[in-house]
């Protein structure tokens, strides 16, 4: 009996020489692997000849080795090679483990059939222990596959980033905008690289595993059954694969096409997100939906085509390689049993069962390995598709195809080859600019821009205004000519598209520097804050109750600090983004700056301030803009004609346009007269050497629109005046009813208390306590009618002013942390004439009722009272009074005087027309400047309406030096305020009052008597000092023309006869104000710049000794308190009143 029969645990062998058969099986396996490789190439060549994709013959998937070498050799390193080695070792160990499992499983079956349960228990225990190691081995295999995928993706992605963002080459721009573009570059770097890494790790593991399995199982089957069994399986699978190849789809091309369509579909969604606002405004939902659906339909059609193409081959492959292969396997297993050699002896049933089980598992594993080998064609096809796209991406990032090569070569042979030179200035010599597609934009540019100079670039849309600067930045190639320029860091570009980097507020300003680089350069956070203030986007600068940069987060106002990080792209408005770009410019302070339509979202006054700041920093400015008013800030204009010849014109900025721009107050061409429009037309014709009817029509249309708008505004003012009168009457009635209601309630409360005292037996010692309780009840009642703010709601900071009327404090509200001016007035002072305090409150309240007066009158926030004082809480005007500026500067220039007197005329017109009120105390002390430098009226305590002037009771009020002659008789009409305007004008121009400075009414009355006597004989009566004591023209240093304009205005308003005195309407038409547009004064930049460092900076105030705020007192429950019912006004009522 052979040894095999005496040892039932050994493996059953059906050949005489198993070792030799195993060696032959290994050699046969190697030959078959070579056949499979050649077979795959033949299949791809066959498919290239027979299949057509989109009407073109399909290219064979060849050169995969070169593709993989180009990708992996450029990116991967020792770490990835070590991972591949570990993965290969895990695959080999797993295959060895699978062979051991097959043998062991056969032994288990043998024990079961022979009923050797003791041996069965031992084998099961060994199997249970070994499977723990196999589980660990399988986990390691998956781990190394995932690790290989991540490492390959990491290396390729970082390599792409290095090339994509390579310094100075700007591949990220050129690959997407210039020449032969990389289609959907973002999708390829993100999605295609990720899919390639995933498929590569998958193909590598699934390719190596069947090769290892195939060789191991070939040896094992040859050793057990002989060489005939594996050769039979080889032959069958070769035949089956040839049959399957007929129906095999071109998976490589199909996978590449699918990724391309995926990228197109994602790109359409990206375009929708980028342009969502414009599409929403245009109502473009339907066409954009059609675009998305069409792109998605193309993707779905291709996917269905792929599924349909693989269906037929899948049916045939499943039958031949899976089911019919089982029949062949059963025949091969039965053959050794039927035709075994006699010397092998008889086999027991348990040995036959062991043989069948082990051999079947080995044969099944080998069949799977062979099937996987033939399926490698599909996997390699998919891998080649992704590898092709990734390799094209890498080549496109590494080597950009030349742009305008023919034009550049021709220029090199000519007289002006393309050359970049280093220098201190920016100089162009015979420079021609071409689009990347070869279109000529500008021909033979010759000019120089030195540091500090400013150039405006104009032209029609699409004429190439920005192209010259793309050449300077080397985004486009220089075709012809020489450009001499400073280093790249000395040229800064602000483009039309607002770029907002990630990071903190500091990072937004110092970009592209880091915080460490900023500190190393010697710059500090204070420099950053200064740049933010200069750019009008500082979170610490308060304007009209709001910071220049603040956000509303769930109802809370948030003012970001330099270290705060937000979603700036989402939170910032377009105007704030543009101002932040200017802050970045001011921080870096280059020598040359290009401003490409980067102020469209900025208000005109801020825009002018930004250009002024560039001028003060001595920056050479290139501005690309359609705004003709920007000529005010530039010395020369480069105009592109936009014709096929590339012609252009360089000329000095037009004085006529400058004049129109100043008159139009920075916004646009407004209602200019026909002479200015004609000049503008002639200049446009000279500039472009061709008719400019379109420009003319635009200018005329703008002028007509502005005129129509102004007429509409006048009609609206008239309606608001009538509405205000009606509302004022309603408020008076409501206040009267409120007072009567309070009186009735107070009397009832007192009567109830007296009746209670009379009915009860009150002892004298208890009467005081009862009286105190009654006083508390009356106080509570009064407070129900008077909204009770108290001085406890405010914390004092400084004293701004003090006089007989009371004190003005600078305070901070404890509830909202805002800064206000708190005016404290004694009730005793106003007891004789409480109308003074009520007049001031009502006049200030008018600001809350009519938005237009926000420009010219101090804003009232609230008013309240206690037992002894009245309080007005008003906005704090940080620029100080006009009197302060006159005392510090001596006098104002003609331009400054004209501007502020024009604003004063507007303010007086508002209180006359809108409120029907005469101020009666106009003087520089009552004219305050806001933080922006605009003028506002203050102190309405002496104001009165016409009805109060016509009651027959003369009343001499006002400051004598500014009172009109008729005011000394006790009757002040509206023209009295105009007289005061004339006195203020004289004082601003000379720094002196026209009369001796004596505060007595009698002295001023005597000085004005001669005016009264000569009123009928002299056309104009001037103050004595205007002609005799001072030569106004020499003092001002003005030209005769400017001086005469100012003189005529002063003469016109200082007429003793009020009927001959200029009206406000005629004042506006005076030549003294010809360069000002009264309708847009509030939008113009004031000539006096207020410079303060914080909201509590009192640079323009003379500080007084500190005085504490009055402590809150109980309101006395007496009849006199009823006189002040209605004085109190809280913020809620104020707000409600504004919403009429």
C-alpha cells in the first residue's frame, strides 16, 4: 500500500512526480501570462478598427506604461514604493493563506467522511486560530490599498498645486484664460486626480492578486492532477476570451468621455452660482434650467450608451467564464479518478471527498484568477482613460503652448523686438498690444509715466483698456516694443472683480503678506487701522450712528476686530470689498497703481477721498474708467479708439470737463447748460476724430433726467411741507389733549386723597407719612404721562459748553454705548418763558419728522425732565463750531466761505419753508460741523414762527452783533436771518465783525441808525469797516473777479431795507456760488477736513472744568409741572413719528 494510504491526513496526489509537475505548471503559467498581455493589446487594436465613437475611429489604448511612468515618476517617491512593496507582500501572503485553507478544508471533509471526530476537533481548532491571522491579513490588505490611493492622490495634487501656482509664471491664469486652455481645470485637479488614484490602487491590487493566485494555483493543480488540468483551463479561457472580445466595449474612451461630461456638468453649476445674482435680476431661470438639463442629458445619454454597450458582452462572459467553466471543471476533477494509474492503488471514500473538495476549491480559485486576468483589459481601459486626462493636465501645467508665436517671431526680426527692461519709471516705446487670438488692440504706444503722475485710460467697451496692464503683469505676451518698468512689487493692480482672501480682517489688508512677515517688515496693527480709516472701512469710525464696518448677527451689532475671522465673501457688500481693496493698496504703498473700474460700488464723496489719498501718497495712478468726472484727478488721458488700426490719442485732461465735473458734484453730468454741452461735444469729436453722437445723446439725456429729478424733488418738498403742517397741527392737538388728560387725572387723584383724609381720623403724627405716600402716587402718575429718561441713563465724559441757560455735556448712553451731547437747562431760567425750551425741542423734533432736515439741523434723540431741569439729548457733532475754526485759523478762504455759506442758506431755507420758523440767533457759535465736515444748525431756543411775530408785542432777542436793523425794534421777520448770513459771511472772509464788538443793544442800535437814515438815498449801505478800515481784496489775496463776486453778495444781503435785501432764492443765484450745486451740497466733499482719532476726541472743543450731571430728582406733583407735559420724547416715539 502506498504511503499515502497509510497517512489519511496527507493530501491526495494523482500523479507520480508531483514536484516536476508543479515546476512545469509554473512555467506554463508564465507562458500563459505572456499570452494574456499580447491578447489584451490585440483586443484593443481590434476595437480601434471596429468601434466608432461620435463618428470618429477610436484610438487604441496604448502607451499606458508611458502614461503611468510620466505620472508616477514625476510625483511619487520612496514612501509610495514602500507601500507598493507591503501591498504586494500582503497579496502573496493572502494567496498562500487561501491555498492553506483549501488543503485544510479538504482535511476537514476527510475527517467528517471517515468519522474521525477527534481529528476533526483538532482541525477545526486549527482553522479557528488560523482565521484570526487571515482576518488581520485581509484588514492589512485593505489598509495598504487605501494608503496607496491617498498617497498617490496627495503626491499628484501637491505636484499640480506647485505647477499651477508657480511664482511669476501665473499658470493658474494662463491655463484658464490664455491660449490653449485646460478644459475644466478645477474639475481635473480635484475629481479626475481623485478618481485616477482610486482606480490605480484598485487596478494594482486586483491585477497583482490574480497573477499571484494564478501562478500559485497553477503549481498546486499541476502537482496534484498533472499538467493537463491547467493547460485545459488555459485553453478554454483563451477561447472564451476571444469570443468575448468581439462584444467588449472601449472602456478607456468611455471612461474618459464620462469624466469630461461630468466636468462640463459641474462647470455649468459653477457658472450658475457665480452669476446667480445677475440671472435673478434678469429672470433667467428658464433658459439656465434648460442649459443644466441639456448638460445633464448628455451625461445620462453617455452613461446609458456605456451600459448598453456592455450588456451583450456581459451575458456571453457570464455564461462562458462562469457556468460552462464549471462543467469543464467537473470533467477535469473526474478524469484522474476514472483514468488513474493502477500503481496508485485504491482510494477510500474519505480520500475521494478530500481530493474533490481541495481540488475543486483550487480549480475555482484558479478559474477566478484567469477570469480576472482577462478582465484586466476592462480595468486597464478605465485606468488608461483617467491616466490620459491626468497626464494631459500635468503636461498642460508644466509646458504651456506658445501664444502669438508667429507675431512674436515676426517682431523679433523687425525694428522693435519685444523687450522688458528694469527702470524707475514706466515707459512704453513702440509697444503694440494683441489679444491672445491675434487681434490687434493698440499699435505703437509711446509715452512715459513718472512717479506721482496720473493717467486716465478711456475708450469704448471691448477696445482693450485693460489689455496693456495684462501685458505689464505678463499675463499676456509682449509682441512688439520695449517696456521699461520698476520691479513687479512696485506695481499694484485693483481689478473690476473684487477678490476677498480668507483669514482675519488683518489678513484682508496685508494680503499676500502673513502676520509674521508684517511684523518682520516693521509694520504694526496701528498701520493696518490707519489704512482702514483712510479707505473708509474702519470698524472704529462711527458715521451717522453706524460704524463704517459693522455687521448684524441675529439682531446684534458686531464690529470686527483685526483678529476676527468671518465669511468675508458673504458678509461684505460690493462697496465694502472695493474699499478694503483700497486699504490693501494703502498698506503696500507701491509706486504705481492700476485702478480698473474698481470704484463702481463706492459713493462719490468716498471715491474722491480715495483718489485724494493716492495723490497725497504720491502714487502714480492709472485709472481705467468711463466716468468723465475722474478727469479731475488725472493729468493726462489715453484714449483707445477701438478700430482695426489700433489707433489711440494722448492728451491733457480737459479743463471744460473739470469744470463740469466740479459743478456736478462728483456723481455724473447733471443739468449743465447748453454751452457746456456744446463744448463737451466738440471735445469728444476732437478726441476720437469721428462723430460721437452716442456720447452726446447720453450727456443730454443725463442732463434732462437730472432736471426732471430736480423738478420732482421740488414737488415732493412742497407735498412734504403741507403734510408737515398737517402733522404739526395733529401733534399740537395730541399734546393739548394729553395735557388736559394729565390735569384731570391729577385733580382726581388729589380729590380722592383729600376725601380719604377727611373721612378717616388721621393723627397729626401720621399725616406726614400719608402726604409722602400721596406725593409718591402723584410722581408715579406724572411719570405715566412723561416718558422718564433720567440722567442715570447717561455717563458724563466732558463739558462742551456752559452759560446762563445751563450746561452742555458730552455723555455716553449706558444702554447703547453711543456718544451724545446732553443739554441741561434750568426750569427756573425758562419759567418766565417756557416757550424757549419748547421751541428748541419742537424745532429739533422737526428733524425727526422730515428726513431732509437730517442734513442741516442737529438731530434730537430724546428729551426728558426732572423737578428742576429740562434735558435735550442730541447728536454730537465732533467737528466743533464754526466759531472755533475761525478763532484758530483767523479766517476762511473764498472757496471755504462759499461752501459753508451755501450750506447755511440751505439750512435756513429748510427751517423757514418746512417749519415756518425764524431762527433769530444765527451766529458761528450755533453752526456746528459734523465729523465729515458738513454744517448743521443748532440752538433753536430763540426761534419763533410768523404768528408769534405778528401778535403786536415787540420782542428784542438775539446776539446784537448779528441782529438786523429791524430786530432792534423788536420785530424779526425771515429777512433777519438773511442779514445774519451776511454778517457771518463777512466774518468768515475777514476774521472780524463789521462793527465794534460791544454786547449792548444800545451801541449796536446807534451804529445802525445811519443805515436807517440813508436807506432811501443810498442803494447799498455797507458796514463801516467793509470800505474804510480793511481792504478785503488784499486780505484775501483773491483775484478781482472773485473778490467782486463775494463783495456783491455781501452788499446784497446787508441792506438796511429788508424789502431790498436778497431773498434765499436770489442768494442761490449769486455768482459767488456759481461753482456749487445747491441740490448736491450734502454729497460734495467739504473743504475743511475734520481729523479726529476716536469718537471721544475733542480736538475742536475748548474743554471746561468737569461738572457732574444733575442727580435724578422726583418730579414735583404741582400745577407748574403740567406746563412741561409733552416736553418728554423717547426714542420709540421718535421712531414711530418718523414712519409717517
